[in-house]
């Protein structure tokens, strides 16, 4: 699969050859701190498990639902994908970007394209996103894409022995 985002960014499946770049990018503690399910330290075995999950999801749904974010010279710089997909109804979106690429508008356009694809291809009426209350950049990405905050989730997350508040966002059509 190949989804064009703009003249600099496109989305494809994850590939075994993404392992070294993925381990390097997710070695960044700042990504771990802002996300819910990405392990830290992130190992090659974590990538192998992840690749297996994406392959099984592709088999289950007949097409990829997890996308590798790539530059136009095919460098792997992040991920964006869906979980809990029920075609004709809803799915949950998640995403991360390698730190050197933050603040350039990349994820805002990736989320826009991924949601456009999901809404049209899978006939979704609802896409949700759960984020840490403190993740202002992620909230902004969602709001710029029409997501609305539906709820404040007090002590919703338990991470490293601490409770964290969350926010539930949704895009409904
Ligand atoms: C969240 C993340 C994906 C954003 O990606 P990005 O490509 O840098 O985002 P964009 O450049 O498209 O947009 C970021 C927006 O947040 C804003 N922003 C950035 N840091 C912010 C902060 N600390 N407080 C408020 N807004 C902030 C930017 O100004 C921009 O908004 P604008 O276009 O109105 O100026 C990236 O920071 C990341 O990967 N973080 C770690 C993983 C993560 O948080 N994943 C999401 C888990 S739910």
C-alpha cells in the first residue's frame, strides 16, 4: 500500500527493514513519556512483536491498518494507525513521530490523510483518540483535524506506578 500525504510524506506498511530506525527513534524517552503502549527501553524484540501485530491485523482486515510514515526518500520517521477497527462503525487512532521531525506540521497532515482514508475506505462514523492530559501537541493535532474532546478521564492511566489523567477525543460524522 502507498498513501500519499503530500509531496514530502507518504504512508506504507511497516517493513522488516524499519527495525534499526524504529529502535533508534523509540529510544527517545520523550516519546515513551507521551504514549500509552510503547515499551521503553525499546528493543529489537519489541519491533519484531510489533511487526507481527501489524501483519496479523492486515490478514484480519484484508489491508494494512497500521502505517509507517516515510519521507519522499523513503526514510522511516514514525507511525500512525488504527486499533479496534469495526468497519462501518469506528476505530481508535494512535501516532508518534521521531523527535527531529516534530513541529513541522507533519503529524497534522498525516492524521488528516489517515482519517480521510479510514472514513472513506472503512465507512467509519467515529474515530477516537485517547491522550494524556499533558499532551498538548497531540491535543492540538486532533483539534486541528476536527476532533472534539468528549471527556476528561481522571486517573485513567497507571504508568510506572503513577496515575495520570487522560482526555478522550472523537471525530464523528
Ligand atoms: C504529538 C506529535 C505526534 C505531534 O507531531 P508534530 O508533527 O510535531 O505535530 P504538528 O507539527 O503537526 O502540530 C503540532 C501542534 O501542536 C502545537 N504544539 C507543539 N507543542 C505544544 C505544546 N507544548 N503546547 C501546546 N501546543 C503545542 C504546535 O504549535 C502545533 O500546532 P499549530 O499548528 O497550531 O502551531 C509528536 O510531538 C510526537 O510524536 N510526540 C510523542 C508521541 C505522542 O505524543 N504521540 C501521541 C500520543 S496520543
